[in-house]
C-alpha cells in the first residue's frame, strides 16, 4: 500500500472528526488553546489507536463488533448532538453548556468518529500490511484536518453566535444518522 492510498484512507476517516471539530468550534467550545489541543489531539489519537486495535484484535471480535458499530456511533453522536441542541435552545443563561472537548463527552465523540478505523485495521491485517505507518498517517491527518476545521468553525461561531451551537448539535445528529443509514443500506 502506497503513501497516496494511505492519505486517501486517512482523509476519508478524518471527515467525521473534522465535522465534529467544526461544529464544536462554531458552537464556541474551542475558544482557547487547550480546547483546540484536546479536540485535535484526541481525534488524532483515537484515529491512530483504532486501526492498531483492529489489527491486533483479529477477525473474530471485529466481525462481532461490525454487526452493531453503526448503532454505537449513531447513539453517541445523537446523545452529544441532542445535548448541544437543547443547550442552544435554552434562552436562559442558567444552563452552562457542556464542553465537548472535555471528559466523557470527548471520549464518546472520539470513539464515535473512529469506529470505522477499527475495520481499516482489520483489513490491513488481512492484507498483511504493517499497521504502524498507516496508523500514524491516519492520526496525523485527522489532527491536521481537525485543526483546520476548528479555525473555520471559530469564524462561523463569531458570525452566527449561539445559533451555531444548535447547528453544531444538528450536524452531530446528521453525522450519526448518515453513519447508521449508510450501514443499513449496505447491509440490506
């Protein structure tokens, strides 16, 4: 597998993480360097780790997980996105929105956007391809695309304010729905 192939795979895998990064930044959750770092680092780290995990786990476990991985991603993204929409709809300032770049929410988003990378790792193992180079490239490209999406999201957030939080939540729900529908169509 050549570098070009790895880059194409990495860009495809990074799209969901970039979309979530854009939504988080547009919603005002990447206002400081620490939040930007957490988003880009975690998305890149999980995109690096999941192919490695898939490669090491082997056919048995991944084929079992493959039966419902789309439901996991859908559930996690709808949960976080729904919370963002509700927070954006709240007119009072009593509700402090949950920062998606922290804690369990960050882990859930990182898992939801990297589950497909697990299957890539399995595929690379079946093709007898060393996992380390592709995994590093996938992680680095995901981090880079997340940083670019955050920069764009910040500009959008400045222009549109709190409405971007609702839009960010809707985007997460749509990403989850797209993952679910694509899998159901492929399986059906």
